């Protein structure tokens, strides 16, 4: 993650069209993200925050006219998937594996296994002592922390987080905010959705209000 | 090569307008062919020297069996087109053709059973052709029930398309294995429709019936596709305009 | 890496074994219902044995298929797999393999016991075991396509059975006739080779079709 001083956006998606059921959620909607930017999606339930996040990850059946990553059109979905990390509101925890096995499994998937790193990450999310507990016996907040541990395991340039603050305690929210800030300062970008008011000081952050964006096509910038 | 015709067919509106008059032709031709074929086949074609008059159900059994297979193949091709080019109209074809295909297959099975009674003395024989038609009927039912039980329309269309393709890959293997199984269990039974060197007066009405069945299918599937398009596009301006025109007339 | 993914896949399935053992118990139960229904005469049961065992194996596989993807789909595991750097169809293939190891393989292992209980002639044993060994993976592979397509349907089991059962016909025909032929002193090479050929075909195409089916369901949610 090298600091890049360029005007080329990290991600530029043009002409996003998606519908859910019979409802047209987005019609030729444009979204762009600079390197080192935090984008918060706001809007009432059902406005399409999750759909939009899933669309830019490529796991929703949306039509995107052009998807450009660092100025280069995306052609290889596997390589694109390598650049981003998606955390859905389903925490993607394997309930019949232990905490350690869960993280180890995930690092297999992202081809970066280093057992020393795993222990360090477990300590970082504050779950030491639970390594050999089955994930099903952990609380919702602890499960969310396992999911968040992925952010520390994988090296990538874009975090796409769907409701990352859900069921986290105050400590957890603070921890995640800290991570997001340091990630953005090192050149990464974050797109996330939340209902909680979260402040990031000293970061380039803006709020995209989805309900009004359909007519405005751009949210109000805040900084 | 010019592909605009292909993309035009992908537009529901274009399809709807083009089939406006075409559908009457399908219906008209189906009626002519079926009436001529039936009257010729049932009243004027000569009797079969071995089976007597009971062979005349051939004029319904064989066309329906042929059509049932063709519909499956057409559905699979259409499913592939729908998946590869994301053409919604192709999915509409698959979904609307499936119940017709199932009904035609059932018709083939029933007429087969009716034919079987005077020929073999029983309503049902595990004859290779009847058995694979039965399995094909089950495949149709599986595809229809898959389509009906998925709520999201897009997901349902695509899942159905995949099921069709999987089915069409398997169908030859199923037919082969059933044939093989049949020779293993009951050697040399009299097979329907394999009368060698049929007289011209006998097969011509059969051919007309086959054409009539194809036209009937074209008529039915166009009718169903048109109503499905109206249902899907009910929010669009052209459908509203079309409906308004209907009310005025 | 693939080996470790398989390890965790297997481990997870193994820890949920109570769900996976049920189909195996069902297999044994169905087979032992036949003598009760038909009578325990050896001459009557012996020619039916291979058919009974194969139909029971088929039903047991159908029963187990619902578990193949549903939990992981609901938990969001599959969407993480789809986003991972390992090609999705490979991960799906690993899942199918792990599933077969815990549901198909026990059927193969138990089959001689059931064959004995159904008085199958001893010349048929080998072709039954080899046939099941080649055939049950096909059942799991084809079944995976159905399980993938029905992963979002709440009571998908009925639809799944309706969709998949016709596709099982060739496997059933070749698998069940092999022991019958062997009992007549004929080497059932044709059937077993056909099963092997179908296994190759299914192993090549089914993971692709299943991953496509899962992807459709992931994209549509």
C-alpha cells in the first residue's frame, strides 16, 4: 500500500443499474472512490446500500457499464477480487470450526497463511483465550470481531464493509475506527454502510445519501 | 455479420409488436394442418394390416413424441442464449415453453398407453421409448417446479436455464441407458412406430400432423410469451399505451 | 493450500456428523424394510438385493444433499468463497468431495453387510462395491447441481428430488444391473466402465454447473 499522488480514482464504476425484484434501485448510477477516501453510504432500510456495496464487489447481478480500477478497466474478476475485501452483514463464520480454525481457513482462501500472524491478529481483536472455542459458542459481538479480524489478515486496497459496527461494543467501535483511519492514511479506501454516526477526524470522508442520490447522483461532501 | 436482428429479438417490445400478426398465422396454419391431418389420417388413410384401426393413434402419438423432444432441445438452446447473452426474452421462452412441453409429453405417454392396450394387451409396458418419455416427463416436472419455487424472478430464470442445460446433457445418456436396459430385460418386443417401409398414404398425413403440432406449439408459446411480456412490462409506457388502445377499440 | 481447504471443509462436515449420519442410518433402515415387506425367503430376496441397495443409496444421497450448501449459503460463507482468490468451482468441488467422504463412502463400506442380509450371491459382491464406489460420487456430483440451484428455496428437498431423480436413472441402471450380471457369471465390465466414464464426465462438469448455480443464488440475494 504505497501512497499515491495521482488524480486517477482508485475505483470508478459508471452506469450501475440494478434492480431487486421489480424495483429499480439504481439506474445508470456513477460511483467513484479516491485512494485514501472514506465513503459512508447512508439511507433508510431498503434503499439499496447493501445492493450497491455488493454490486461494486461483483457479487450482485448488476449491470455496470464500466468498472475501472486505478485507471485500468477490470477484466479479470479474480484479480479484482484480490484488490478488495468484502464483509457482509452475515459474518461468514463457520460455526462448527473454532475461532483459530476459522481464521486459518480464511487465510487459506486468501493464500496468505502465517500462523504467527494469526495469533497476533487474534490478540488484536481481543479474543485471546478463545482460540479453541467453537465459533457457535461465541456471542454475536465476538463473531463480528472474528469477521473483522480478516481486515488485519489480508493485504488489499479497498474495504467494502456492510454494517461493520453492528453488534460491536464501544471498545469494538473504537478499534474499528482506528483501523479504518490507519488504513486510509496508508492509502487504502473504505466504502461502508452504517446507521450509527461515526466520526473520522483528519480523514477524507464523505457521506453518500442513497435516497436522494438517485436524483442528485452525488451525495453531499463533508469535510 | 450484422447482429442487429439478434438484438432486436432480445427486446420484449419489438417481439410483442412483431408477433401481433404472426400469432394469427401460427394459429391459422395449426388449425388447417391439424384438421387436414386428422381427417386424412383417421378417415382416409389405409388400415394397418397387422394392427387394424388401432394404429391410427399413431397420428397423435408420434407427432406429440417428436414435439416433446424438440421442445426440450429448443428450451435448452434458448436457455444457453439467455445465460450467455443475458437475453430475458430467451428466459421467457424457456419458462413458457416448459408447461407446454410437459403437457405434450403427457399426451405422448397417454396415447402410448392407449395404443399399448390393443397391441400388447396392457396399458403400460416398460418399452424403451415409453420409459425414456416418462423420464423426460419427470425432467419437465422438475424444471417447472424449480422455476415455480424460486421467488426472485431473475434467479428463477437463470436457475431454470441451468437445469435445462444439465437436463439436455443428460438426456442422451438417459436414453442410451434405458435402451440398453430394455434390451437386457426384455429381448425383442414389438416396438411402436418402427413399422418398416410405411406406405406413402400412411405417412403423409402423419407428416402433416407433425407440422400441425409444431404450428400449434408456436401458437401456444407465442401466446404465452406475449402475456408474460405484458405482465413483466406492465409498468412501461408502451404497455400502458397498448392497453389504452385496446380499451378504445 | 487446496489440501488445507479440504481439511477444514471435512472438519466442519465431520463436526456436524449427526446430520450426516442420518442418511446412512436411513440407508440401512430402507434396506432392512424390504425383507419385512417381501418375506425373508432367500430365493426371493437374492435377485432383488442389488436393486434394493442401489435405490436405498440413491434415496439416502438425496436426503443428504440438502445439507451440502444451505448452511454455508445462509451464513455468507459461500459469498466469501466466491470472492476469494481460489477459483470458485474448485472450492465447490472440494465441498462435494468432503460431502461424499462422509455420506457416500459410508454407503460403500456398509453395502457388503446389507448385501449379506439380503442374501446376495457372493459372486456379486465385488461388482456391487466397485459399482457403488464409482456411482455414489456421481450421485453426489449431480446432486450438488440440484442442491446449488435450490439453495435458496426453504423447503428445497422436494424440488431437489424431483429435479435430480430423473438424472440418476443411468447411474441406477448401470449400477444395479452389474451385480445381477455378475451373479450369472458374466463379467459386468460394460456397466462398470460406463459408470467410470460417467464419473469422469460428472467430475468435470458438475462442479462448474454447481458453482454457476450457487453464483446465481449469491448474485440474486
